[in-house]
C-alpha cells in the first residue's frame, strides 16, 4: 500500500510540474485594447498596459528596436490568443538591440509597458494611428513544435512512406 502512495505522489508531482504558470504582468492593464488607446491618447499616456500579439515587422534602429504588432487578447497565461479576433495594432519600443531573426514576423510576444505616444502611419494604403508602448518587460513566446519527421503511414514491419 505504501508503494502505491509513493507512485501516486510521484505521478501527481510530474503532472503539476507540467502546468504552465502565467507570465507576470504585474499591475499592468490588459483590458484596454490598442484600438481604444489610439482613440483616447490623452487618457492613455503613461498608462501601463499588457498587450500581446503577432509580430508584423521588426526593425533595429540606432539605439532601440521597434516591433509592429497585430494585437490579440491575452489568455489566462497572458499569451496572445491568435484564434480570437485582432484588437488593433501597436508599436513596441525596446531600448537596445533585439535579434530580428528571433523577433521575426509571425512570432508571438507579450509586452508590459507605458503608452508613451501615438504615431500616424499606414497599414497598406490605409491611414492608421499606432499607440506606442515603451517596453518594461517583453516576452517572446516559444515557436510551436514542428511537425514530426517520422513516416506518416506504416505498412507492416519496417516499411513506411515518408511524405
């Protein structure tokens, strides 16, 4: 009986160790969307937000890196939920250099920082007002696991078709 309890306890510990803890956003406000912030610039200046999304562009400047992000709501772990409808676009200003091969278009990020200003720009040919977030924390989420490279179909022992 004692042996079964130890095994059960070990299984429980292994299960709990696999649970993800949410990314810490502190006192930042994840409820205000970038679209709402762009409409209320005076009310949003120096407001600390937690936003996330998919990187659209990344560029390194002399002393900072700018990321244009298509915003999505954050899930319970504060990871962008790209299955939900987008909530606007915003620009992240990160002091220093970020490797744009890592912070590449399509990657998911969550940022915590203050809304510092807005910038007029375009999305395609459409005019757009981007809220600018001065990052105090920036989380680059891991890439999804790639597809397994094993054969998809097996016929008998040792014979497979690789697609």
